[in-house]
C-alpha cells in the first residue's frame, strides 16, 4: 500500500487473505457458474500475465545458470591446463612406494606445475584421505 493511503476495510490485508476469500467464494458456486467464469475470462490479459511471469522466472533461472556455467568453466579450464602440463612433464617414480607405473596427482589445480607422481594404488589412497580433490 502506498504511504498516506488509508486501508480499505472491504479489501483483504494480505495476498493470502485475498486468495482464501476468493477460494471460498468460488467453491460455493455451482458447477455451471464456475465454467462460465472460466470461459468468460479475458484470455489476452491471462496470456499477458503468464508471459510476464515466465519472463520474470526465466530471468532468475538464466542468471543462476550463467553463474553455474562460469564456475564450472573456470574449474574445468584449470583442470585441463593441469592435465596438459602433466602430459608434457617426464613422470617420476611414485612418491610413496617408488613404483614405476604412475599417475599425476594435483593437490591444487590452480598450480598446474605442482605435480605429485603416484602409482594408482597410492593415488586412490590419497583421494580417500582428501575427497575434495
């Protein structure tokens, strides 16, 4: 309600009260009258309201999707860069057990040149210790 206006006692104070009063009024009508109300409503106004609601909700959804895609792209780009860097380096024996068959382990994808070479067993154990990596 705009400041300076007096509340109208005939109108409900909140949207919930309005919805409840409309539901009560509508539910008491006979079936033929309900059909007449639905058939006679202003279809253009209803379509315009639906369009506005869709645009409003779609804008919120698109903003969330853009944020998610930006985060995903940044993390994915860092991982791709780290993997490419690992492929260019010569593998070293496993840092834990000394095995010769090794995989590259990155503790921080933002530092692609910091690689720990681990065998598959030790690599799996390392990820079990710190699952966020």
